[in-house]
């Protein structure tokens, strides 16, 4: 294995595309530590009284999205390298569809609930016929 | 001595303009195709998440999430899955170096952590069903069992897949085809952990607010 060292230095490499085994081991270890810290923060945020109550859902969402990002970069090795351009584009489309399904459903169902006649009035309507 | 076996594609693509690279290697193409499958799988989970988000308040006079869920239990499940994601990465490093002993070892650890996650989840489900809070109790519980159960089914399939892969390494060795399949397995396993982040945030921690 006498191949010459590549011209490009470490700094020129896209983040997430680690070459040597030791770099990749370090990447997994760093990902594990970051994910563990974010998980612990999520569980602490849900049970603590230190954070203003109504802001906790937003805090949980931020921590979850951050942890998903950590998993994508350090475990799934999604990077800006040319090799994963297609993966990043399809990921963006996937996130778009996921957002459309979840938030679209929530908005539509909340709207329907709001427009729904209260149950007692609905029963009155049935008795009249 | 350089014992690290690099992935061939990364050596080839070094310094050559993208327009002159030619077709991508089978490894890149297989990973991309599997990535598309994973995204469509995540869209299935998105539909289940949407159902849960809409129905989480529809308890029909039954127990709410706050009464049912035990944070400590969920933290244990999360720790199992996160650790198994890491050991899955260690298995892939061993595979790239063609170290069969280490590959078997890390895959065994990964499978055991996945199995302990499943055992914890199963005990939680069994408890709930025994107390009469099964999926037929309320719309909230139906959507809960559908979402968390689908994730559990995926983990079960993942463990079975890992066992098959170890049998293939035993019989076929580290052929490029087998290594590609193992790469796809690792993508699957990491993606399941990402879905679990959504589950513990929305379902279990979300029950507090």
C-alpha cells in the first residue's frame, strides 16, 4: 500500500466525509456523545420546572431536530461531498413531504374540529327529522 | 503500517472534476437507491405521526399519555437504540477493514441491544394491554400502538436482517455484494434511530405538555 498521500489536506474535505478509519471512529464517537447529550437535555427539559412551561414543546422540537441532524451527519454520513449530492436533494424532498403530511393533517383536522357543530346541537338536529 | 482499507470510490473521486468521473460505483448507487427506500419508509412514519398528533387528545374518557408513560422506561429504550446505532457504526468500520471477528462481535452487540429495546417495548405494551388500555380503548391508544408498534416491527425486521447478513458473511465472505447489503442494513438501522427520536419527543415527552 504505497499510494502517495493525496494532495488535498484535511481542511479541503467536506464535513462528514472522513477517510481514515481513525477519523471515522472519532466521528462515530463524537456523534454518540452529542446524541447522548441532546437526549439527556430532552428528558431533562420535559421533567424540569426550570424552563417556562409553554416554551417546553418548542425546546423539545429544537433538541429533536438537532439530534436528527447529528445522526444524519455522524451516523448516516450525509455530507456536502459530490457523492452525496443526490442523497441531500432527495432528503430535502423527503423532509418537504413529511412536513406537508404532518402539519397539513394537523391544520386540516384542527380546522374541521373548529367548524364542527357542538354535539348537543347536532343531536337536536337529528330529533327534528 | 497502514492497516486501514479505504473505500475505493473515495480514492478514485479525489481530485477529478465531477463531470469527468463517469458512472458512480455500485456502492454509491446501491446506497442512494436504499436511501430513497428509507425516505419513503419515513413518509409512512410521517402519516402515523400525523394520525397520532391529530388523535392524541381523543382519549374517550380513558387514560392519557401522562398517566400511562414512564419516562425512566423510555430513557432505557432510547439508550439501547442509541448505543446500538454506535455499535452498528463500529461493525461497519470492522467490515471495511475486513475483520470478520470484530464484525461478528459488534453485530452481536447491535442485535442484543436491539433485542433488549424490543423486550422493554414489549413489556410496556403487555402492561398496558393487561390493564385494559390496549389499542381498542381509545383513538389515542390506537394511534399510539400503530406508531410505536410499526417502529418496533421495523426493529424486529432489522434484527432478522442482521442475522441473515452474519450468515452471508460466514458463507460468502466479504464480497462486494455482501458488503453493500451490510451498508444498506446500517443505513436502515440508523434511520430507525432517527424515527425513534421523533417517537420519544412527540409521544413520550410530548405527553407532559
